[in-house]
C-alpha cells in the first residue's frame, strides 16, 4: 500500500491580498463600538504576524510582550513555541485594546461578546462582514475569499517581496521545512516580472503571412 503513488491533483496558486486591499479591510470595522475595536485589533495582528487561526483564537493576554522587543508568543504545530515580533503601530493598537473593559474571565485576548474564545465560524463571520464593507472602497475584494489563512499567505508574500530569505519566513510562520515556502515563490507575479526584466530580450520579429500564387488561385476557384 505504501508503494501506491498518491493521486495527482491541481495545485492552485495561494490566495493573498495586496496592500490597498489590506488597508481597506483594516479600515472597515466601526471602532466606535467594542466589537469593531476588537475586530480591528484582531485583523491587524493576523495581517502582521501571520498566525494560524487556532493560534489567533487561542491568544491570551499573557502571550503579549509589549515592552522592549515587543512580540506575541504562541504554541504552534507540534507543540513548538515561537515568538513573532510586532510593529510599533500594532503595539499601540494592542495597548489601547488591553485597556478595554474585560469580558468573561479576562484571559482571552480577543474574546467573543460573551467573553469566551471565538469560534471558527465566528471568526469567518467577522471577516466576511468587514470584507463586504471594505469592498465598497476596494472593489477587487469582491472576487476574493478572505480567511485567516489568506492573511497568513499575505504576510508571507509581503516578507518575500521585501527580500526576506525563505529560511527566515519559514521561522516566522512556524513551518517545519523551508521547502514549504516554495509555494509563495510560485505565486508572486511581481517577482517573476523582476526576473524577466533582468533577462536579455529575445530578438523576435513580427512577420506577415504572404500566400503563394497557387494558394490564391485555389481560394479564388472555391
């Protein structure tokens, strides 16, 4: 049985967002409401750290380090602990979020309205809601399905296009192997266009078909 080759299937390109699409998505939540401020902080952390869905919903307040070397600490696949740095703007948003009135036992960083851990369906509901609102400002979002994993791909593509080595991206995302990041190399058209620009252009020449007299005579006889 082990010798039977696996079935071949179509490998689709990874789905990721452009910077204008990310900006529109982050601007969509209504931050006048508690849920809007939570959703904004949730989307910002997901779009900046590339954490998995289970890692995002499992984040606790104690997992945040907001002093020098600000980062979030998670236990990923294989029970492996890793730390992901956060930017100054993300740290400022999280500091503001931590000052919000706590719900539930106050342990979960991004709780539901009842104070518990967000469910998979709850996360997808809030993403879909804000994608629909953001699509009015950025119509290209209408054709994209956004998930936490899509935001994870977006982080990887952003790092790759910024020139970050694949080995660092693998560590950032918690990949078991550097080869896993190969899918991002295949997905970015911009990097392929940069590679094309460095190549010497082939001296192609536009031609024009000239029919022979025999062909013209045959066509005229039809």
